[in-house]
C-alpha cells in the first residue's frame, strides 16, 4: 500500500508556523521573492505578457489583487496567472531542484492571495516554505527526468505546490489542505515542446493560478480523493512518472527536520539567459578578463559539455530556432565582446552587429567524454570553455561547478539589489525600486502584503 504522501504534506502545511522556519530558510525565501518580483518587472511588455493581460476577464481597478503590483487589479486567480506568466517570459527567474522554477509559481500565487486576504509577510514566508518543501519531496521520489519524458516539471508540479502554499498562508486545517492537494493533483500540465514559444510561460502561469483555484475550491468544500498524489496506478505521481519508477511506498519523515531551503536553496541567475547558459558565460568571462582576449584574435570557441548533456541540448528547440536568451553562442559572444551578460546583449541592437554574428558562427558546443553527466539544477553547459586563437594558442577555463548566484555562491544583498534595479528600471524610478526591494528582502517585517510599494 502506498505511503500517505498527500496526508503527510497536508499535515505539515497545516501545522507549520513561521517560528519553525530556520533563519537560513527565511533568507532563501526572501531572496527568491525579491529576485522574482524584479524579474517580473523586466517581463512587462513581452509578447506573452501582453497577450494574457489583454484576455483577463476581471482586469480593472477593483479586483482583489494588483497586476504587477501596479494600479490595475484583477481576481486573485487571474492576477497570479498574468504575474507568473510575465515573470517566466524572460527566463531570468531562479531555479531549484530538478530544474524547477519554484519562485515563479509561488511568488505570484502567494502575493495575489495574500493581498486579497490581508496576510502579512510572515504568512507569505510560511506559505512559501510549505510549498517549496512539499515540492522538493515530490521531486525527489522519481529518479528519472521529467523533461526527458516531455513534461515541463515546473508546470506539472506547480499547481500542487501552490495549493499547499496557499493553504498554509490561510492556516487551513489538514482536511481542507488535503482537499486542496486532491484538486491540484488533477491539474498538472505543461510540455517541453512549448519551450521557446509563448505557451511555455503560459503553462507556468496557469500552474500558479491553478494552485490558487485549488485552495479556494477546497475551502468551499469540493470533495476530492484523499490520495490523489500517490494512489497506485491512478494518482498524479504515477501518471507523470517518466518510466514508472516513482517511489510511492517510502513515508516522508523529515519534513520540519531537514530543510531543502537550507541545503538546495534558491539559485539566482546572474545573467538574463537560460539556466543552461549561466556557467558557460562565467567561463568565458573568466578567460577574456584574465587574458584580455580580443574578439578579432579568435579562431573558434568550444563550450565543453558532457555527452549526456549534449543529448539534451541537441533535442532542444533553441538549437533550431534562434531565441536570444537561450542561445549559447550569443551568451558567450556577449561575454567576449562586451565582457558582461546583460539585457543589452539580448537586444537586436547587439546581436545584429556583423562582428557579433561572425563570432557566434565559431562558438559551438563540444563533447568531452571525461566530463561527467551533470545533475540539476546545473543541467547544461559545464562552463568549461576553450578559446582557440589565430596565433595557435589555446586558452582553457576549467569547468565551473556552480554559477555565480548558485546557493553555494550566493549573491550579496547589494548584488541582488543591482539585479533588481536593472530589471525594474523601465517600470520604477530608483527610489521606488529600492524601497520595494528593501521590503521584499526583509519580507518578515511587512505587516500587510498590500503595503508593498510599487
């Protein structure tokens, strides 16, 4: 008989108190909330953001929650939807276990529902902790890659995590939380074929909204299965499992004792490129800064990658369709030419330049059998870069184990502020941006989420 996974997660969320959460876990949550709100600001005006915003049925001035923390409002479900889709549209959001982007689901759902209900920053932190820790335990139960089967793991697990987070935010009892889990278990979705199109952010936004909806329907009394996650042969975990190897039998016994927020944490992207490019940009920057490499002196650049990694990369749509934020050639070219990785390097004004186009043509991934298969959240280019110069010299950076911004190489508060300022500068003046950032990075001090000043 399967272990009572749904019930265990429901009881954890129902009993969790803010005081139970370790300080380092609170730091991780505040990092994720502040970083993700900034990323949301940078996504305003993207194609998918404009499309979903135009279709909101409750958009106006009297809704329960703010759109982009601005003047327009919508229902909590629709505000969570558009805020989440907008956040993930720029692939600058943080990443945690199994390549899942926890904050782009949890932040919009929690902010919208907390604003509508008058909840505090501590309530949001408690909800985030409940959703994240539950999500981590579900992710750990399957040894196989969801992306390898075609599932977009963030969208697939997002509704359940958000439902648990919202249930904790409201202080639901175990039975109500269990119903929220049962409803969310019927709402997973999202495929990797959607990547590099507007559907990718859409399916993440839908996941955040689904979590809000599940919690609200549970509070209204909707009946659900008590084992929607783990039912043998019929539950969500079995239905999603890539090869059917999911562990349904082992009880979850470490919730509240071991915190994945402390060990896995929040991995912040230093550069506005996809997760797979972060370490390669680091490696290229290290080389050009150390050796003062001129782009004109370069014959070719190999970005080293394991054979296992290459099997994933070679199937990615971004190897066929040019999507600036996913282009390894553009990311490394920007590092070499501009010696930085910023929004400017993503612009057509940069990548359309002949010198950039010429350099991009000689930047390619190269497999190396000696490089071990990578594990999440670092799936992708190893960061080892070889620059071959026209004079016959070869410059090589070692593999970068973890990118800058990884939880083991955390950004300082001022570094996080610099990213927040860059992301929000089109929407907020510096003084307003700084005030909002200071509230988010110390979210436990915010009495009401409606006090967040943007």
